[in-house]
């Protein structure tokens, strides 16, 4: 029996929600899975599990702790798996679980990566580390990282050495691959509109390549903080790129897959990702990917399914110029390589099986046939 706590399974939460959706579906075939989370407007559908909603965390209300404790007493889990960092509720759930003798796995989801820790370091990170976050990482029975690079960075923190790498996966069986690679002159960015994602690099690169991008559309799909969205809109206008770069807001469901399948290639010029599920989704759709060394996707270069480049405007300019010159046939070869990579290395079934193996290292006296 596994309890997962995750702050949100709303579609606007991005990769962490999708991770929970994919993992629950596969893990639910191997164990009894319960998810504790908070209510939201547009939660993703969760299969093969039971979802329990609790009120937003309030450290001054004992009723919240009592509610979570009662859930644990009813389920009697073998493992409590906490997802995400920095939010006090995550540390609170871990504290409750360990106080009652349950083993805890913590998945930071890239939230302990160097770039993230440095952001708002003195005003937000240091107070959180002193109050609860460092203790939570130290006391976790196991830390799950989603890539070797993230695991290395977690070791360098020095808080906890029991780190297991379980790479994320996606349900590729349910994703249709594009049937045509004939150029549409459409380039896609799809993720949260956030300073971490490097959208400014994409806009700056488009300004440099203005003449070569005539007739192209770069779609920036995603939701974000209103002030930052406005800042990116101003940047597009200041560079006179309104005809090329378009902010289209959040896209979900069929519309999301349509954009993947109708784009020549996908670009995520991010500063930092522990995995980047949108990269996997694009590859599964047969659409080549350009992303940065801020992600663990060196496989793109190794398998000729995209490009894994340095962070910044100039590397992106050079790579975009190269991709704009690719033929339909070359894009198809890359796209098919990407789909093959996902099927062989990043399937949801592999992720669920490897996660169970991590749990089993923490559970003593497993019954036969578990």
C-alpha cells in the first residue's frame, strides 16, 4: 500500500501533475495506491488509485494534521511518498508519517537543483531550509531523483546519501505519432511561462533570425504569472516579433497533442529541468526536440532525435538555424528516432516497476509474492 502526497494534480501544475497521473496508472497495477492532495479547478484524471482531498495546509490548525493522520491510520501504508519541496505541507506530511513509523520516500522533482536553490535564496530558500526543508531531506528514508544529473546534485548537497534514480516515463501507448513530417513552418514551446524556462532566449534568438523565420510561427503555449506573461509580451513587441512569436495561453488535451503533431520541432531552452515531461511527450509524438544541458536529455544527441545544447541565446540561434534548414525527410528520421527512444527507455511500465523496487528496499519482511 502506497500513499502519495502531492500539493496539486491540477492541469496547470505542469509536469508534477502529469508525473503523478502516469505513475499512478502503472503503479496501481502493482500495488494499492492512494493520493492525498488538495482540491483544484481542473484536476487531471487519475487511474488505478484512490484520490483523497484535504484542505489547504494551515500550520496553526490541528484539524489538518488530524485529518492526514486519520487517513494514514485507515490506509495503513507500507510507504508514504512525498512529492515536491519548499511547501510546508510537504514537510508536514513527512513529519506525520515518520512520527507514526511509516517509511518515507521524497521526490524533489528538480526543486533542489542548484538553479532553483539560488533563486530567491536569502528571502525564501534559507528560511525554508532552516525551518523545515533541510530536516525533511535529511530524515527521508530515501530520495528519488529522476535523472543521474539530479542525483549527483542531490549528493553534492550533502543532506542525504540514500538516493535512488528512477527515470520518469510516459504512457506512450496512448500517444499517437504524427503521420506526416511535411514542414508546417510552426515551432512549438509548451510549458509553464516562467523565468526558469528560458523563453527570453527563444525571443532573442527569433530576433536574430528574423529574416530566416519569415512565414514561420513560434507558438509559446502555457500559463504563468500574469506579470511575467506581460513581460514576455512586451519583449515580443519591443523586438517587433508579433507576426512570428505568439503567446497562445495554456493548451490541454486534444489541442496539446495537435500542436505537438503539427509542429516541425519543439523548443525548451530551459535553465533547469529534473526531467521535462513535455520533452518526452514531443518525442513520443514524433516531433524532434531542441533543449538544453539544463535537462538530462543527452539522449537527443546520442540517438539523433533532436539537439541537446548549451544554455543561452547564441547556442539556440545556431541550432535553430540548423533545424530550419532540415528537409522533411531529415525531420522524419529524427521524429522516428525520438519515438523509438521513448518506447525503449522511458515507458510508464518501466518507471512503475523501478519505483516498486525502490519501495521494496525499504519494506522489511515482505510477504511472499508481493
